[in-house]
C-alpha cells in the first residue's frame, strides 16, 4: 500500500472517522483506523461496533492495499505535520512509513482483515432531509436523554417518521424534549438511536458544509446517514419507547409568554446560587404580569424579575434550573410559552406559534414558606 496526499485533507478525514474509534474497548483492533487504497482513492474507516464511520479522499501515486493503524497515534502525527504533501507506504515488515518534508515516522500497522466490516443496510427506507434540519432535531432533543446506562431505551432518542416530517423525542424521567422537522416521507416507521451516537453525528454535520441535503437510509436494525464523501452507520436500539404523547398535558391553568433570552440570562444568574443548594433549585412565582425567580443557599440569595404576558391563575413552583436553562438554550425563538397547572404537575415549554418543539419539565417540591 502506498499513496500521497495533502496533510490538510488527511487530517480532516481523520477528524471525521475518529469519532467512531472505541476508547473503552479491550479489543486492540477497535482502537485503530482502517486505511484502504483503491483506484487512487483512500478510504478511512473506524467502528466501535455501535457506530461505524467511513470517509474517503483522493490520493496520488497510489498502490492499492490496506492496513490498520493506531487511531490516536496516527491522528496526532498527521495533525502535527506541516501543511504539505504527505507520503505513506506500508513496508514488508507491516510498518507504515510516513514522510513529510523533513519529518519521517515509522509506526506498526495491524492486518486489515482483522478489522470489523462497517457493512451496509438493506435500504428499506430512503428519506432525504436537510442537513441543518437533522442537526436541529439532534440539538433540540438529545440533551434530555438519560446518561444512565441502567435506564436502557431512555439513553436513546426516538425518531418517528410521519408524513413529510420527522418527530424526535428524548426523555430521562425528569424531563422530555420533542422536536419536529420537515423531511421526506416514510410514514409509519419509528426507531430509537443512541443519543451518544446522534451527538457525534451532529458534530459531523456541523463540520460538513458542502451538502444542503443528506439521506437517511433505514432497515430494521441499522440507520445510515450518507453524504457525498462520508457515511455513518449506527445500530438501532431494541425495545419499546414510552408513549410520550400520553404524558403531555392537554390543559393548563397558568400560561406565560416570556422573552427567551431574558429568561435564560435570569436563570443562569439565579443558578449561581442554586448550585450551592440541592437539585439546582430555583423558585418561580408567577403573579401580576411578571415572573419572579429566586434562589437561596448558605452562600446568599438572589431575586430576578421578568415581565411576562400572563393568563390564568397565580402560581408558585420549583424547578431544577439546569433543566429549564438547557431547554431555553436549545431553541432560537425570541419568545417562548410556559404552560402549568399546579406546583406538582409538569410544565410545558413550547413556541408561541407552531409545533417545532416542546419541552416537558417536572417540578421540584419546595418547602412551604
């Protein structure tokens, strides 16, 4: 195997595939990246058996072949080389020799046939979606998925494919996030994708600015996201997701319309003291056309007042400030709506118009004053 390419192109490709390299495995080959040269094209692949990423770049002076190299070492070497042409060649001792201007490295390579195949899917469904739309779905939901592996299916994000739209849902038992984006039609299909993998996909989509539209390919066990140069294959999670629509409140007794950025800034200030107490607790009092946010700890206390358009009953309710702040950061609307009924029932956060997102947040019990 032999090829020449630019340091910039190779470093960029390594940055893409390294997101799938396993860091906790006891299987040495999974800590590597597979390099395959064929027809003056270099394909790089990595997999942790849950996610596989493959991307390719053009190379020159190529001799076909394949090898697996340590992902961490190889990426560090390439990243630190000057922005010039890089020559790579595997020798008879199965070492990969790397040269660039005055720098020369030789690192041990592993046999390519031991690397697990990235594979492909049956393509039962093919759904076009805008790159930014998929990123927004991920951004607006995955932070609400559980990070506790013991919670199984709740560490994933539900994707429901409906008529010309995708609905994404994530929840952890204390809050729920729902987002909707336009997409190609695949009505009736649903799947659960690990939230960890979706976050890696979002990073890749943020780095790729060439394609406005990408393609989702699905079968019963895997999902593939495909762009012109890269494909990402993720396993789907097994099990039944919670029937999220059944837990969304249908009525409210108190409704507020607030400036999102103003409320976020107030909560972030209040949380400076909330962090010193339990559960990041803030107390919210809604009355007389305003929302008062307070927090107390041994370190001191804080009070923030925000004007709001209010209708319905006055209410005093407690929240984990982190849950409210993360929901507000996930959207870009100038104003948001808060709907509540009692101090112990869930709060619903949604847009003033439309249904592009919805957040359900459980309150925290507050001591009677």
